C-alpha cells in the first residue's frame, strides 16, 4: 500500500483507485483497463464489477479515493470531479453510487476519505470484449489525467 504524504491529522495518507465496470460490454470495460494501466507500487488499485456496502469498509482508512467508471454521456475528455457523501444512503442490490459508499463509510466509521469520480466516455455498450477505437483513445486520456492527479496527491 503506497503512502501519499501527511494528512491533516498527521497520519499517513494513502490513496486508492476503485474502479467499476463490466469486462463483457465493450467500452464499459474502461475501468478494469485503467486499473491495469495505472497499477504499480502506488496507489492501491482495485476492480469492482459494481460497488457494494462492503466498499465502505474497504475505503475507511484511505485519505484519497478515486472512483473510475465508463460514462455514456459527456465529451471525450475525461471528467475528474471531487465528490462527497450523498445526503441519502441509498442503494439497491444491483448498484451503489460512489457518494453512497462515502456516506455509509462516514456513518459507520465517523470519517470518509476525500474522493473523486473519473468519468471515461464510451460509445459501444454491446456485448463483446475489447474497447472501441474511441474508447481506447478516451482511456488513454483518462490514464494521463489520473497519473497527473496522482502526482499531486503524492507530493
């Protein structure tokens, strides 16, 4: 697990990339591909098919978390936006939003890490393996954005 500098409380801050997506739906596999591209000694990277309540426990000791997911809307430039806990801790058995994971983490453990959502634009959502040409280009853009962001977290 990589250390990323001192946090406000003086404890070592750690960062985590948490990705979601389906590897069987073309451009919805941006997240696992991003996790493979960015892996190394830092940060800790994990892949999730979907977020679950257990992820609140997983992120509780981190100072920074990045959730990455494929997006059906938006431009080709990846969007990296800071998010916080949602006012509602709502989820279904099929889906839990990153903001809900943060809210549950705060509710259960009295704190939640700072978090960002990295949206990676896709265009092909049909069953099949591999990214579309546009999806590959957008993944490369997202990986560059994530690497730059992580440099700032580590310094």
